[in-house]
C-alpha cells in the first residue's frame, strides 16, 4: 500500500474513532456518529453473517409461506375480509412484475384448495408448527443481531408467536380498510376538491405504503427480539429499512423487466429464481434495519473492530458485584425483582455480557431466575449465607477445555497468596451486611 494512502487512512481513522466528539459542533458530531454507524454496518455486511442468515430464511420462507397465509386467511375469514390477502400479496410481489402476479395467483390457489377441516389433529398441528417455526427462526436471527443468548421459553413462544400470527393480519387489514374508508368519505372528498389540499392529499397517498411498511417493521423490531427494544431505535431502523425496501422494489422491478435472458437460460425455473432473489433481498433489508436499531440502542458496539466485546477480569468482577448488589438490595427492601431488561438499563451494560454474568451467578447457586410473564432474578438463598468472596469467585470462574500447564513453584506460591488475601478480606463479609450497611449510609 502506498505511503500516501496509509497516511490518509490513518488520518481518517484518527478523525473518525480517536477524536473526542465533545470538541466538535453538534452538526459535525452527528455526521461523525452517522459515519461511524455506516462504517460498522458495512463492516457487518462484509463479514457475511447477515447475508448468510438472510439466505437461510429463504428456505424457511418457502416452506412456511403457504401455511402462514392459510392461517392468516382463516383468521381473516372469520371477520369476512379474506379478500384482502391477495391485494396484500400482490403488493409484496409487485417488483416481480407479471411473474409476481402469477406467483400470487398460484399461492392463493393453494390456500383456497387447502381444507383445514380434513387435515385432522396431526395435520393441523403440523400446519401450526410450520408457521411457528418461521417466527422462531426469525427470533433466532434477531437474537443473534441483538447478542441475546437465551431464547423465549416454550410457553412464551407459543403465546407470543400465535398472538402475532392471529392478530397481525387483522391489524394490517384494519389499517388498509380504515385508510380506504377515510378516502371514500364525503368530507374527505370535499377537502380534496380544494387546493392545495388536493395536491397534499395526493402526495400523502403516495407516502401511505411507506408508512404502513415502517409501522409493520417497527412492530417486528419491537416484538421479535427476546429483549426490550426502545421505540426510537426501532422506528429509525424501520424507517431506513422501509425506504430501502421500496427503493429496492423499484430497482428490482426494472431488473426483472429487462432480464429476459434468464427465461432463455432457466426456462420455467426463471420465475422461481427471481422469486428467491427477491425474498433474499427483502430479508437482507429487513435484517439491516434491525442491525441499525441495535447500533442506535447499543452504541458501544459501533467501533472499528467488530466481534464480541471482551471484558477484563476487573470489569467482570465489577459487573458481578453490581448485579448482585441490585438484586440483593431490592430483595432486602422488598422491592420488585429485577429483570434482564431493567438490570440492563440500570447498569448500562451490553445485554449479552450481563446475561453471561447472571448465568455465572446462577451456576454458583447465588441467584435464581423466576419465570412468570417475564424472567426476574432473586437471591437463591439467605443473604446472610452469601459472602462477597462467593460473588467474586463466580465472576472469576471460566469454562476451560484446555488442560492447565504446571507453573513453577514460585508462580503457584504467588497465586496462592493472592487467593488467600481476597478470601481473608471478603469471606466474612456477607451480602446482607453489605446491602444493609449501604442502605443505612444512604438514610444518614
């Protein structure tokens, strides 16, 4: 690499990552933060992880699309609005052009020919399992983006997933029906006839598809990850993804219209290939929006080097003590138990690292996870029987599959002295005394 290029690269790295943002004006600070986010997003795409997960969702979508639409069709049929399924499907497949209409007609034909009544209990169970597996696959992908190791419990999967599958289609159709009824009302027609309201209404009508897509994406970003996603990051990620999806649809429609050579090469398979490409692009854009929401809510992950954040031993001990303090303090004072989300907000730590710390405390028998509507954490035994030495010992424990080498006697002697020193200092100090003394000091 030429020296001049290396010089400019180092200068860009310094300006982008090493300069204190407080020294810049608000506008320049915002531009640098935006550039950092774009850099991190491009770096994430370059690693290929998002693209691989988008590819894996193609197969799941193809397998689950007809059962999902069949379940949605059955729900909408109960409300007498099942006719809205085909227009919605045509809108989603519009970038495919005439091929999209053919695919939509075939899918609707499959749905109409599916008689749920003759499936039986086993067939109906398989139908719902196929639909639930799609949502579960999406949750696993979102949990990976949000660095969440623990999925929903089986009970929560069933209730939450079925809620989305049953309520989601009704909400979408209700929004479309409400929009249509507003446009057809006499008062709105009277307002449209008056300029400049007519022109404004025309442009507002053009923006309605974008708004509906953004609302749908926001709902998915808020609900699917097994963590609390804040509203603003979800809206920002959904807005970017929604606009990208519409732009990609226009570009893909132009590409599909001019790709007659694929028909000559692949014959009747060309329509399936174009369909799979569009599904892949849709999922990739959808996952990019979730990644943007994650970066906005967890800005500590926006950094030049990608990968998992590693904590030093000192930071691990600090996080374990802090988590144990808040869990014990609320239990001691009779306050509501902490959940992973509330603890994450209190500590301001990445949720995956906090979850790992809580798992270590549970492995040592210091805290318990109580699952109700949400998983909350309480002490596993009397606070007077938990020493600070136990908490630090939980933070220091590491799973090691490599056999330890035998150190020199002098090294072993120093390590023994260190272990004995912190044992003597903390073994007699219980968490109850620690919390009680701190609360007493705050009262004073």
